[in-house]
């Protein structure tokens, strides 16, 4: 085996430009490698997209005689321009897949037994139908994936609807659900507003709970471009001195869980010095006075008392953002994974609104999503609380999608349990319109007393369809829940920790899915751009693409006729492009309607024509389009909308990618106007704020006759979200207007538990002296179908027995739960051991030395055995571990439990085995960034 030095020297890291970040080579020192034609067959170059993080780097795969023989980063790709990170540089390992699942297996008497696909589908289907008959459709949980392409994600959510359950969710619940909820409830959409490339225009860059140097390495080339060309100061706020913090001009080391105090502390200086953008706030923001009243409580003394950051540093960071505009604000899971995650994300939004940094190039809320298609899977509605396109679960939303699917609404309704689990006022809410159990709480869907659970019966069958269980907290209880299920089905290219962390002897099936390199379809990057992947190689071993497996399962369950009514099946495989066209027909809310397969493929074949700074095509086949047609790409594909590079940018006409804030919350609140004042997008025929467009509004404006006769028929009684002709959107945009209206962003969200974000101490806090002033919420009897605890946990002080705060994060070598990347020999060699970072003071107090084996123990009984790394990256009283490891459980090595030849090279404890209870007050996001532990020498 090569050592690390030889690997870096010989691999595509140096040829491909991970070199820029890792080895100091400049782009001018690199040349594009040409694929040679050799004896025995021609080398074919296939264009695809990296399957790791959300940057969406372009890759050229070299294939000879059906074998993936080489790869290059795409030098003409507008996102990565010939660069790769360590993970991206080793993608070709997927094409060999030594540690992958090779054929379907089931657990029989504690041993893995090979079975046929036909047997697997038959047995699984029979058990599902039996559970449905006995306990109803809600006793089956369909856990989807951020690794599915858009078409597979859409099909998965549709399949859940055809089965008759909202117990469907995916990874986004536990990474950015608090972002989506917080941001969408502030200005309309819950996504990254600008783009990685647009950071080139930033004059200041603030990162909180974000470590892109390891999590999104290629994004750093965009950040460094702003730093070098604009002299943009970098402000990093984090409990840990990360590799990103090493590049910062200002580093604010906060106590974990104090995001709101540090942001309000900075805004205290902004308001005190009059640095806020008063005219922007007047025209485009509601509720800033309420925010200001809360902010001014956070004096420099109180901010330091709660966060640990002295006034001079807070003032310096605030001044850097105020004096260097436009500035961008970047956040990741360090800010979202908290019991008040929605408060954190809304505080971040309020900060940008106060400085007028929204709707401008170089500004924005640049929310870096995690997995390669977590944005797409979220958009496509693989969530317990919505249908595709964030339509929600109302009767009107279901009727809209029933029309898109060409199905009888009553038939769909009849697929769900009868009766009601909850009330709205005095009225029963049908199960179809009730939020499902979120993935963060599936454990409790199994273990909670049935009398306390708002559904007919407990969860009995669980699908892990491309999901790593070690990414979730309360690992010891998860093991128990897995053991209590009637059936556990894992559909994945790798066995994942789901195959081994329990002590089951039967009732577990492992079905080998392909990677995204063995299929084709679209994927949505963090900046909302849709990219097309071509198939690199045919499926390896006996693996099948996810949409093929869905077709097999649906056929067994008797719902294939409805699921694929307008989707052609060719040789057992649903036609991907038909699925794309179907979601194009329905997703008017967020403009997933203009990105037809043909347009996406055209963009893929013309990467090099898109400008690196603006992402706009300069001439060529895609002239005028923004790369990937970032949503909203309004109207039908024939409208040829270019996509929206920066959300809420009023300097451009809507037809050219401009936008206003969305009128999502009505036109007034308690007598106060919610529509924009003296602000509109360029070329708008309405020179002020206006509500969302509907057929009635077109008639009042005298624009109804701008519709064709066919459009009038489709649009009658509809609005911009439900008009399947796209006519209402077309006419609104022709008059320079945003189809969703022109309103103010709301800094005060009156529909949330805390309308103005406030600080609340974590459930397991190290500062029990602060609980009286900053308490958590009261317990909730039924929240997303389950009781949810808050003050009953916080009422006890655990800090004396568990004095160290434990937090978690990413490593550059691994992604997510780590099963794919730890199964890659190159990456596993670079980072073979799970570890905990400890401050020297804590290590010395506990008699621990570098490299010692240590126990991390939690207040809830979970414990893990890991290596100690002694470092000042973390402050005294704080410890950090990565969350990518699995395959050990509370000191036991589980390698012997994997199917033969499918165990990852690197195994280790999951930090989430030792992470505790705690869920966000709006979305049920798990608390995995702030708990307590004690650490002792093993």
C-alpha cells in the first residue's frame, strides 16, 4: 500500500488541483490531462458531478471497455475549475467497490445469507402488506436519502404518498431543517440565497458554525478569491479553532450553544453606532424594532458572561462587517443542530437584514448544505411535513399533486389511515394532512408508549434507504429500537452501521443499490443550480439503481400503476427524463418547472461557456442562462427563464433573474403593512409592494387578456402555485413582477415559539447558573406526533458529574456517516482512528496523554472508547469529535458482524452514541452540537 506522501504525489490530487489547497501549486503549474486511446478500446470521457458535498464539482470520468479507468476534475466547470478535495479525487474507487454490498442478503440465525432480488422483494413486500393490514400504513417508516438524485427523491416521496403515509423523511431533518424553517419564515424561501461563486464579490465574510476548509474544501477557493482580490476580512465564530479559523482576520471562540447572544452582541454595536441600513429596513423589513429591543438587552458585559467572548473582539467583528459591505454570512450545522436552531438561523437573517446585505451580489445568506443532493431531496419533499416543492400537506396541496399525477384525490386519501390523530381548533385533522414522525424521532416512534403517540400503532418496519444511522443522536436507544422492529430494510451501496449496531438474529435485509455513477439524472447544488449527471458505468455486481428498486417494490405492493402512470418503464427501469418532466409539471412554488432534461443536458455539455464570477453564459448554446438555472427558474421550459442567481435582488428584472421578498405571510399584521414600501424589482409595472398573483389579481390589474385562451381555462380560480399552464407566472413576469408578490422580510416570526429569537440554555448546560434567566421550553405533550421533553431534563444540573461540553463536526477525509469514504482505502489510510480533541488543562486534570484510549460518557448512559488528541483547538471545558465513524459500539469492535468483504477499512465509535436528547422547538432538529460528558482514561 502507498503511504500518504506517495499517494499525494501519484494521485489526481496533484494533477487535479486539490493541489491549489493542499500542496501550494498554482493553477498555472497544472495542465489538463488528456485521455489517451490505447490498445483494446477507446477511452470514453463521461461528464458527471461529485457525489460528496453540495459544492457540485464537475468530474470527467475516463471509461475504457466499460471499466472506470481514470478521472480528472473538470477544468471548464464553473464551480470547481479543475480543483478537487481529497474525497473528490478518489471518486473512481466507487467504480471498483471492493467493500460494497454485492448481492441481496438477509439475516438468518445471526448469519448473512445470499438471496435473489425476487425473493427479497417478495418477502419484504409480504411483511409490509401484513403490517399494513394489522397496524395501518403509518407503522412503516420510509427513510430516504440526500444521496438520491432529484428524480429518485421525487419518486420516493411520491411512493410514500401512494403507500399512504407521511412517515417519510431524510437527512435534511438533522442537518438544515432549522435553516429551511427559519429562513423561509423570514423572507420566503429556505435556501442559500446567493452562491459559492458570488462570494467573489463579497467585501466581508462571516462564518459561524461552519468549517468549509474541511466540509466544503473547494468552496475555499471562492472565499480566498474575495479575501485576496477585495481584501475582504474573514470573521469566524466557532467553539473550536478550526482549519477555517486559521485563515480568519477575526476569530470569536464562543461557548457552544451561544449563537444568539454573539449575534445580538454584534448587532448591539451596529445599532449603538447607527451602522444599520435604515432605508433598506424601512422599505423591505418588518419587525426590526422588536429585534432591536431584544438586542439592546445584550450589553457587552452580558455577552461576555454568556459566550465568553470579550467586548473588543465582538466590536471588532461587528465593525468589520459594517465597514465592508456587501458582506456575506455563511453558516452550517454548527448553528442549526440545537434545541433553538430556528432561533439561531433567524438571528443570522436579522443580522444581514440590519446591514442591508440581502438581495445584493456579494451579500446574502450563503447556507452551505452538506450532501451532494440534500438541497434537491429537500426541494423534492422527502420530508414528513410537505409534498414536493414545499406545498405542505393541506387538502389543496394534495389536490394540486393529484392533478399533476393524474390520479383521483379520493383514492390517494383512501390510502391513508382513516380518522384523525390531532385537532385544529375543534376540528379533526385527517391523517393525510398530519405531519409524520421526523427521522430525528423515529426511535421514539418505536419505543414510546402507544398511549402517548399520535398514530394508530407504533412503527414496526423501517427502511434505511441511503441513510447513516450513526449520524443520529441517542445511539443506545436506537439500538434498542432497531431490535424491537418487526423488520429492518437497508437499501444502500454499502451495508452501513444499520447492518451491525443491533443484536438482531433475523428480520434484516440488505439490498445493494448502485452509486450515482451507475445511473443518470439531475442533482441540485447548494446554490440551487440543477446539474445533469451521465451514467459512468453499468451497475456493479447485482446492484440496482434506486428507482428500479422502487419500481420492483411498488409492483409487489400493487401501487405501480399509480406511481408510474405517466412514467415509461423500459426493461424494468423507469425513464428518468419522464420523472423530471413530471416534477417540472408540478413544482411552481419554487420554480423547478423551467429546468427540463433538455436544458440541463445542454448546460452540462457547455460548462466552459459560463462565467466563473456571474455563472452567466457568454454566447454559445446557453447564452444568457445562469449555470444550472438556479431555482426559481420560472414558468415552462419554453419560457426560457435563465434562473435566479441571487434571491431577492431587485436590481434586475425578474425575467433576468431578479426577485423581491416573497409575500408569504399576508398583507398586514396587527394593522402594520407587510408589503414592500417604495421598493420593487427593475422594470416592474407595479411601483410598490403587492401580494402574490392569482387569477383574480390578473383580472383586477387588467392583465387577464394577456393569457392565451388555453391558459385562461387552466388558470381560472388558480394562483401562481397551482396554475399548471404557467400562464399566471408568465404574465406576471412579462409585467416585471415576481409571481409570489413583493413584501417585506419579517424579522419577527409571530407563528414561532419565540417570535423574536432569544437565547435559551441547552438542555444539558455547563452553565447552570444561567438557566434561571435563560430557561428552555416547557415539555410538549404532542409535537410531531410525540411527547417532547425540555424543562424536565434541564431541571437537573448534570454539570458537576459531566463537566465537559462535547460537540462534533466534520473531517476533510470523510463525508456524512462515513460508510462510503471509510470504505475507500486512500481516505481510510489518511484518517484511520476515531478521536476526541481535548484541551491540555482537561487532559492534565484527568491524567490523559496524547494517544491514550479514553472513555467519553454521557449523562444518559451512552459511552464510547476513542483516542485522545491533546490540542488547544478547543477551549478548556470543551471537547470535539468527528461524526463520521461507526462500526464500534461502546467499546466493542463490530467488524465480525458485517457481511463478508463489506466492512469499511476504518471503523470506530460513533460520537452520537454519547450524544443526548434534545430537539428544536419548530422542526425537531436534533441537538448534536452541545451536550455534556466526562472523559476518563480507559
